[in-house]
C-alpha cells in the first residue's frame, strides 16, 4: 500500500481465517508496512469479538505495542452457526441462532470500532475496514432468504456508516470502508461455492481489497465497495 506512507502499522482481526491469513501475508510482504499485529481467538493475546472485555484487553495490548495504528482490518464473520445454515424461508428462523449471527457479524465489529479507533492517528491518513457481504445490501435483495445473515450484514454496514460520520470530526483523514470480497475459497463459503459464478482465492481477494482501500479518498468514507472497487448500494 502506498497511500499510508512508509512504516505504517496494521492490525488484522480474524487473522487465522482464510482471508485474514491472506491479509496478514500480503501486509508482511509489503515493504511500506512496518508492523503487522495478527489477532484472533488463538493469538497472543487472544481476541473474541463477542466479548467486550477481550476486545478491550487486545486494544490495551496494541496501545502498549504502539500508540498509533494506521490500518485496521476486521476479517471476522460467520455464516453457518453451530451447524445451522442460512434460512431459506421465514419459518426456519431460530432466534438463538439469529442472535449469535448478529453478535459476531454486527456487534463484534461495533466493539472493535469502540475500542480500537482511539488508536488511529488523528492528523494523517488511516483506514478502518470490515468485511461485509453483498447480500447485506437491502437495495440489491431480489431473492429473499438468508434472513439472519442478510440482516446482520446490513446492520454492520449501518454501524460502519455511522462510525464514519462520527469519526470524520476527530479523524479528518480517516477512511471507514465496508468491503465485499466476493465468493472466496474459505471455510465460511465452502458449503455454498458450487452456485457461485466465480470463486476467488484468498490471496487474490485480499490483494484486490487492499488495492481498493489504497485508492479510496476521504470523501468515500462510510461507503460499501466490492473487490473490484465498485461502490455497492446499501
């Protein structure tokens, strides 16, 4: 990445997932990147995005490592929950499963924004990005189904947009972005890839998404983009 200058510091949350690992690898190979913190439930320290105490503890650890971090990528998310696949119809809604999906896909990123954004620099360009899904677009919903997953990603998009509005006052060069990585060959998409017109490798998707982030302007903060850089409707 060139837009963050030399020796920028990056954090990847969800670093043991398919896309998370790919982000970490690309960033560690970037000569402009001075440090990469790869956080997950299995890292040291561990981070569990549905536990505020865990998120706060990870934020404190990051602050001890460096006072400022220039790039934060949230690569967490869940689709199949404890063996429950996305609902095909309203009659299949399970409130406990739905709540779990919201906890991971929407509340978790909100907690990351709460505890990690104070570590972003206030006087230079910085980026906070979170992986979302095209099916989270309300305007683009033509097929129905997948109620919980659609709704939790729509909530995520709204949380990111709201954060962008608030933080533009304190962090004038911050870009907050919601990212649609496409269908990627990861464990999350494994049961559903057969119907996808195109399946991307994690390495390719991560590379393209970093290129998209690198090219975003401050005025585009709070918007929703796919891996080709196209703005998606909310």
